[in-house]
C-alpha cells in the first residue's frame, strides 16, 4: 500500500510537471514572426521582421487543465493510500506535509480556474507545485516509509485540522502570489492575451480572503493545541512567530487595500513579500530550533 | 472710510488640541498600518533570533558579529519597545473601532438614496433598460428582481424620477468589530493569564515522591509510576506518568498524564514535559545528622567535557557545601575518548566543594561511590540508595483561556462575515421616457472586479424580465468583459 501510494505520487509528479509546462506555454502565448515590406518612393523595398505575440493555444491550456486534474487526483490518492496504510492522518513529517501541499495547491488552483475562467495563473501555481514535488523527491528515501508518530504529534483531531488549515492556507495564497505576478506583468506590458489587471488584482484579493482566515484558523488551532500540549497557548516559538509574521504581512495587505485603497502595484508587491514569508515559515524547520523541531525532517 | 474689524477665531484650550491630535493619530489608518508594519519587524527580528540566520549573516560579513551577538542576546518579546507597540496598537484598534461605528451604522441604516446622472454616466459599468410602463411599474419590477437576489431596495421620488439604492450583506460590515475586538481580547487574555495565573515549567517529581504545587492551591502531586515505550528504532512511542493529585494531603484525583493529555483539577493543569532517571542519595554530616535525603534528577545537566554523562547538582547551604554528581556515560560508543571516568552501572562520581566560590577550587574532593555502599567524602557520609524514574511536569493555571476562546470565535466569525458576505451596492434612476420609462443602473464597484461580475449576473437575470438592455456599458479594460456571459465561457 505504501509503495502504491508512492507510485501515485510519482504519477502526480509527472502530471504536474507536464501541467506546469503546458500552462507556461499557454501563458507565454504564441510568437509569430511577422514580415513587413515597404516600398519607398524610389522603388526600393524595405523588409522588416518582428515578433508578434498572441494568445496561447487553447489546446495547450486544456491539456494543462487535464494534467492538473490528474496531478490532483493522483496526489490525493497517494495521501489516501498512505493514510489507510498508516491508519492515521498523514501529516506528521515534511514528506507527508509537502504531499498534502501538492494536492491542496493543485485542487485550489482548479477551483480558481473554474471560478474565474482563466488558465494563465496555472503557469505560476503549477510551477510552485512542481517545485514542491522536486523537494519531495529530494527528501531522504526513509521518509517515504511510514514511521510511528512521535507522542508530541498524537493530539487527536486537532493535529490534522491545524496542519490541514496551514496547508490549505499556503496553497490558496500561492494562487494570490500567481495573481500578483501576472498583475505586475499585465500592468507593465498590458499583453492582450492576459486578463485585465483589475481581474488579476481581484483574483489575488479573493485568494487572500480565503487564505487569511485559514491562516488565522491555523494560528488559533495551533494555540489550542499548544495549550493542551505545552500548557500555554503562545510560546513565542520561532515557527509560531514566523507564521504570525506572515499573518501580519497579509493583514497589512488587507488594510492597505480595503482602507487605504491600495490596489495594483503596491498591493502586488506586498503579496510577493507575503508569499516569501510563507516559504520562510514553511521551510523554517530547517533553520529554526524550538518546539516545532519534531515536525522537521 | 469703511470700518474694518478683525475677528480672531477663539483659540482652543491646549488640552483639547492635544487630545484631538492623539485621537486623530489613533484613528489614522496610515498610522495603524505603520504600527502593524513595526510590529511585523519586531516579530521578524524575534523569529530570526530563534534561527541560525543571524549567524549566517555574521559568517558572511564578519564585521556584523557584534551586532549579531546583541541580536541573539535581545529578548524581543519581553522588551519595552515591543510592549509599547503592542499597547499602542491595542489602543489604536479600540479607538479606530469606536470612531468607525457611527459611519458604518449610517451606511447600514440610513444610506444616501439619491444619485446623479453624471455619476451614472461616468460609471465604467452600467445598464440602461427601457419599458413601455410608467416609472412606478418599472421601479417595482427592478425592485422585485433585486429582492430576488437578496438586495434591500430603497427608493426616493425626486420630481418625476425615482432614485433607487440597493444593497446586499449590509450587516457583514459589522464583522470588522468582533474581529478587531478579538485582537484586543487576545492581548487581554495574555495579560490576565500572566497576572492572575501561574506556570511552573520545571516541576520535577520522582517515583514515589509527593511535591507541593504551591501558589496557594493546597495541591500536591505524587508520581506513582512513570512508563516509557520505544519502537525498535529507538524512537519513543509513548511516555506517561501515573499521578495522584492531593488536596491538603487527601487524594482527590488520579490517572495518567502524557503529552497532549494533561490532567486538570480545579485551577491547576498538569502537563507531561520531560522524564529521566534520578538517584536517591542520603548525606549525613560528621555528627551523623542527615543533611540531605532526596531523589536527584539526573540529566538536567551534563558533565563538563562529556555531553553523554548525565549530571546533577546538590546545593547544601545549611552546611556550606555543594556536590556535583555524575552518572555513567549513556552512549559509551559515541566519542569514547571523552568518557574519562569509565563509570559502570550502579556507580556515581561525586565531587564535593565549598559553596563559597573563592574556596571552591581549593576544597574540591571527588570520589566514585557504589550503589548501597556508604562512602565518606570530607567527613560526610554519602549513600547511593537506589535509582528511580522521574517526570518533569508543567503545572499551570491560566485564567485567560476562556477569554482566548471567546476571542478566537469572534476573530474567525468576524473574518467570515467580512470576506464571505461582501457588501454589494447599486444605484439607479428610473425616469420617464418618450415611450414609457427607462432605468439606468450601475454598481458602486470602483476597481472591484467581483462586484462588477455580480452586477452583470444580476443584470442578466433582469434582462430575462425587462428584455435586453437598451445600452450596456462595459469596462474599457479587460478582455474578459467582452466574453462575459455569466456561464462557462473561458476568457480569453
């Protein structure tokens, strides 16, 4: 069962890599060489050649969506099989955590693609997911096996909800990151095949309106868990405070956007910074000490 | 010649000016954002302090080492500037919230109903419908359509026209109050917990021993048994302490305590924190009086020079002595060259010295003692009676927890109300036309893509009853609007 779960992960990796390539091709669009010939009054003809950019092939976009569906399906199946084999929710180390992220990232992207009917965001979100699959492949082989959960992580229902809300928050906020990147592109060069900057700004905002409450939920559930495990609901542990820092960055984004009317470039830069803070929190186990050390590699 | 008299504005009292300025500062969104940004910087500084990142910086740029050393030494979260920024932010949240109540309530209960043709003309998204009926019947029709979409519709007759205002999810705006109040409550909970609760992080009890909790609780904890189980790879699979809680010497509760499964009795909660081995020692002075008879947890310290040798410290202020006790190396195959004592199971190395630091070095005497065999060091008889397990608990009482739970519910509820029930507003004018009446309607959705999309969806439904719009003005930017049908069209 564990091996089959791994094969499913391998299949999802291939699908996600293919999806990322398809979406990148779709987002970049088609480049055509256009030859223009002009004839001067003296009869001399002058020819110039220039690149013309156009929307990406719809077929490639659809292939990207299909591959993303495969990626979400196989990563979900991989988690399910692993959970059946382990007889518990599999979120207890970086392998399982990252696998859950891959699933949540692809699934949440598909929800946004369907809601906004745009595929370009996949070029970023699926690249993030593909990057995560590379990270999973780079983890020690022993982590693919199911190991007993350390007592600290045996916390009943609160553990999957705490870690699950973190995974979902990070996944949805990666969509906001993608929106911010494309916003900056659309705002700078206004390519015809991209949706309007206003729409991309809205995608980012909607993603944050989902991700920010999830981040809050993660912090609250973490505090409730900390209270039952450590006797205090806040310990100023580096991983806790890193998550709090990310929460504050997104709080700044929401306040500047809703109360100060910051929309556009400045908001997009805050979102880029917010996503960097999420990555910092995600991989914090590698350089933080403290109470979350057992959750590391 | 005209008589000119100058009237000077009466100056306001200084106190009023100061209060006004402070109030304005606390209400300022810009100041609030700056405060959050400063708080973020503090949190980032504290977070990095718990990592190796500052040292990496120092390794890369050696001249920064002194700053990095200060960085590691600075306990950000217990510093005065951090407390100040938290206090300022809490006050600003409270003042801002109070200040926003009248405006938000005005928008909810008494919104402005009229609009101007100029505003409708300049809106980047609007729809115009025409019907053969009169103004009132068209107004009633659009009111019915909007109410089907859960809009509250308010109208006002202005001349022959009917001005229309519609909104949805108006009460969701109130979600900002529980959210911000929750942030204050979280701080209050922390203060209440710190002020009126207690927390003993190193409450160590040896098997068979009873220890008072203190803090006027009248409680004691007895450790009956400690058990730890391991999987073949050496990872702890479970460790739990069987304890009894005594109130004024009488057992009132007993059971197992393990990680994530604390035990609570009245005001105190007992959490499993650590465990290890302890040694039971008895020390008598040269006159035969017992100066120490207790269990000493081993492993809280390690022997200098050998991190694998568990050690403990006994302080005897009554006789002016202190003892360093070390046990056998727990990992003899790891750096065996460091194990200079070569102690066997059942042996202890004891070093006795004077408590006075000036005399400590000159009075040091050490000896290896064996289980069950009394030994004499510097006239003191020391008996290693037996080994026992010990558990270290956290014993805590936090009266701020109910406040924290209320705050958590308010915070999430407030966020859900704000984000998942966004307020939508429309304005329109129904006016007489040459052949009946016409309606021009537009959303209040400046730079709000979702609100525009919602408006178009409502207008699609309106078109089913009112017929196709006479004019539909779409945003000039964004190819997606040209493709908008509200169904499954993929743009572009």
